[in-house]
C-alpha cells in the first residue's frame, strides 16, 4: 500500500463521515420543521386541546360515577351552581338582554 492509497482511503473515510453527518443533520432538520409545523397549525392544536379536555372529562366521570349512577346525574353534579340556577346566578340576567322594566 502506497502513500497515495493510504491518502485516498483516508479521504474516503472523511467523505463517509461527512455524508453521515449530512444525513444526521437532515433528519434533525426534518424533525425540527415537523415540530414547528405542529406548533403553527392552529386547527391541529385546537383539536389536540379538545381531545385532552375530553379525556380529562372522561377520567373525571369514571372516578365520580358509581355503576348505578347515570352519566347525566354526574355531569349535573359537576356543574357550578350558577349553571343550574343554584343559590347564586339565578336572579342575574345576562348583560345582553334588557330587563322587562324597559332596559334598566
């Protein structure tokens, strides 16, 4: 093996390492671009948040419901009193509806 052969094999190894580095960099760049796309895709983010909320509600309902309790009864028990006309909120009007006394 001559010095030229040794020099050539060294260059081939360097080229192989460079190609490997390029491929690794391409893969990392693709992952980064995918992550950026996911962050900027508002409908996808909204759907993911909705899915997480539904899963959390399902877990809550499963913990609070006994086998004999219908799901509607559990969901009513989880609502704030203002939603069900409880002790507060029943006498309050939404701000966009005028009162029966002429908009006061």
